[in-house]
C-alpha cells in the first residue's frame, strides 16, 4: 500500500511533471535575495530539463553557516519571510533551519506510511523536541496520516519504557542507538514493550547486525528514513509482505543528482558520489543543494515490489568531504581531480594516505589501460598542485572500490 497514487506513477510521467514544474521553482527561488545572488540573471523559463539544471551553480550545505552569518537567519534562501514561518530551528554552528505552515511540510508522511504507520495507530516519537526539527517532522506527518503521537523526546530511558509498557504504542520513531537502549532497559526492568512491532529509524547509520538484533527482540518491521534539517525527507525504505525491499525510494518532491566529489561531474548509475538535491518547497526552495552525503542510484534494479516507481538509492554511505591534512598541508578532493584531469590516460583515481602522523606517505592510485606506463609526469603534477611529494601506482580499470572515496585516510592513529 502507498500513501497516494503519485508514488506509483509511470517514471516518464513523474519526470515530465518535475521538469514542467522546475521553471516555477527557479522563479520562486529567485524571489529570495540569497538565491537571486547565486542564480544571477538565469531565465527560469529555460530551466526545464536536467541538462539545463546541471548548468546552474551548486550550493553546498557546508557553506550555510557563512551564508547565514552574512544574512541572518537563513542566508536569504527562504522565499517566505522569517516571521511568516511556522518554526525556526537552530543546530550547532549555529545553523538555522526553517519550517513553514503547510501540512506535512517536511514530507515525512511517506516514510512513516511505508514503515507501517496507519490511521488510528500510536507511535512513540523519540526524536528531540529541542531546537532541531526531527520530532516535528514526525508530528506533522503523523497528524496527516491520522496517527496519535506520544511526544517522548530523547533521554529518560526508564520513563520511555514505562510509557511503552503502559500505553502500548505500535511504532517507535527515533535513532537506532536510543531504541537499543530502550530495549535493553526494558529487559533490565522486566517490562513488556512487545506492542512495538514497527520502527522507523533515522539520523544514524543502521548496521545490518543491529537491524537483525531488533528483529530478534520482536520488532518485526524495521525501516530507515534518510532526511535532513534543510531538505526534509529525501528517501525511505519500504517493505512488502514482511520483507524489506532493496534500496530507498526517493521522495516525490526531489530531483536527485549524484556527483563525483572534487569534480562536480555526474557519475554513472550505480557509482557512489555526492548527493545533490533540488527540492520543491513552498517556503525554502533548494536548487542543486550539495548535502555532503555519499550515496548511489540502484542501477538496473527491477521495479520495487512495493509498487513505488521512483528512483531508488542505496541510502547514506558516508560523507563526501574527504579533505585531509598531510604534513601540515590540506589536500582536497578537487586537487586530486585536477591531477587526473591533466592526464587523459588516467581514469578513476584514489589518493591513499598511509603511515602515521608526521611520517605519512601519499600514493595516488590511478586506473589506466597500460600498467607499465611512465609515472614521472603525474608525480610532477601532484607536486605542483598539492605542494607535496607523492607516489603513483597504476591499477587496472574497474579495480578501485566503488565507495565514493577520492581521498582515503588509512593512517594509523594509535
């Protein structure tokens, strides 16, 4: 079952709808002074294809703090004035995030529904209610579905267990680590929290071993959601007949690009790269917003058994910002890309840093056709670009890991 028919549209119909709406999103964004500066004199009417969108500048999440310091509170990126919003949040940094007044503003109902939340259900919301939006994402989505919420927040583990034992919620929503603490505390207290059969987890990685541990404790349906305080819901897991489906389904209001860290070039389907989002939002439009997260599109995957037809991704696979310091000098993914760009015979590259602090070695692994070719010119380019001495190792094409890493810091920090 799906929340609505939009989730089961033919992919071509969805794509045509997104592209038809894209000029309106660009026009809306340009009414905000920050986006007006970023987008310049671009004609919104001409931004009606993915190719046209790809010509617009990328705005990085890592730059939000500086943008907001210049123009508080949101860097001029909201198209609704701050005092007409519903809520304003503050994350460490500080970074300010906006919430408008429309129902399910964060579009979190789809992840909840896919996790098994239904009208008349009862969920225990264990995201924090202080300064950050995760708890309110759940609140507004549950209200849209018609589910009752226990606003538990985080902490006070014994009270969490008591609430579950007395009120008998069917769903937990929060982080994986806190759910584990609650289950362990319930066992210690001898409390019955077996009513919790569904869990929607987010904000942390969920190892397969921990997911299975939850299932072994009786929480049969465990799903993940991928969301952020700026973009809202991005993608979510689904289930069919008690079986988890591969990948995460992209939200209906999101245009996704996966770009290679350091170069900004699109990667082939299936290859890991940085998640860049364009999000249709009535108050806080995002245009080519680089999240700093790594993921990959599921390539050549059959349609999801759940019936949802949108693109599926592998979920959160790490961070794209791999900048590291070697012998007192910062080395950036863009520098590694620049080295490769100057040598057309080189394909995919990966800079591996080994050794210990103050006694490290950099080795640039380069995928090439001829493993016996000369390396001296590449070594010279590395020295010119990074101001550091480096070794070069040629490897066969296709042999470097598909994990999105451009710089691999493998030093021994013990």
